[in-house]
């Protein structure tokens, strides 16, 4: 066997092993994500409820856009209403619940229907979401009151590392139900897909090698 042929075989074998390792790594990553989501759902379901009282800062209300309806996630998208609540121990951002988008005649977001000042709200604490990856999208959409990502700095100047997801209504027209958690089954499906590709890839390589030997016999 000539040296160029040896180098070609070595290169192809190394590339194939790298691709196979990558496919198996992706399958393992999605399996871990599945178990992580299952653990998050179990932890959220037993998280204790807390009750806080204070005064809503209605002027600082914003909406987190493109959010699923918690009662029917497949029905459509709407807003999660977020308002700072000034309490005796500090300021806390409250996710007051889900509502359909409302705009004024000039196209600005309309929050007039949720202007309740003094309130007592029960719910569960939730850590703020963290950005993942290198490429980050914008925090806001078409208006500074419409958020694409829940960044607390866009709502209040100072707050704790958690916000309150309300389970009791604080305004008419707002469904005080926690947002649906990400379905863990999709990660299991992705893991099986990557695993299937990892199984199929060596067979494809073997088939290509056998076909090549038949096409170019020695």
C-alpha cells in the first residue's frame, strides 16, 4: 500500500471517529438535559408558596412577550405581566400572570387594566433566567416596555436574585398561573435522534467502503 493511500485512510478514519464522538456527545448532552428538566419540574412542584404584601409600582410595569398560555400552551402567545412590588423588606419583581396583548390607539402597550396599587400576592420564588451561549438577542422588542428576555435591570434598579411568580390574581384579565415549564420529553427525543445517527453513521461508512472496494477492485 502506497504512502498516499495510508494517509488518506488515516485521515478518513480520524474524521469518522471524530464525527462519531461528536454524535455520541450530543446524545449524552441531551440525555443530561432531559434529567435536568425532570429534576426542575419535580423541584418546582414542591416549592413552598409565600405571601407578600406591598405597593405595586404600576408605572414600571413591563410585559414579557411571546409567552405561552399556561392553560393551553398550544393555543397561542401572549404576555407575562411584570410589576415591581415595594415591600417593607425591599423591592420584588412580581410575575402577575398571563394576558393577551393590549395596545393603545397609538400602538403603545396598554397596562391600564392592571393598575392595582396595594396588594397581597401569594406565589413561588423563581431565580431569574440566565443567558446561555455566546450570541445574545436583544432584551427588548418593538417598545422599551415589551421585553424579549427577562432582564431585571430593565424593570428595577435594584432587586434580589429571584422574582415572584404569582398564584393569586392581582388584576382583572390576568391569569395568575405559573408559566409552563419546558417539556423534558423533547430532550429525550433529541437524545434518541442523535443516538440513532451515531448508530447509523458507522453503517453508512462501512457501506461506502464496501461499495468503493467493489467499484475499484485491486
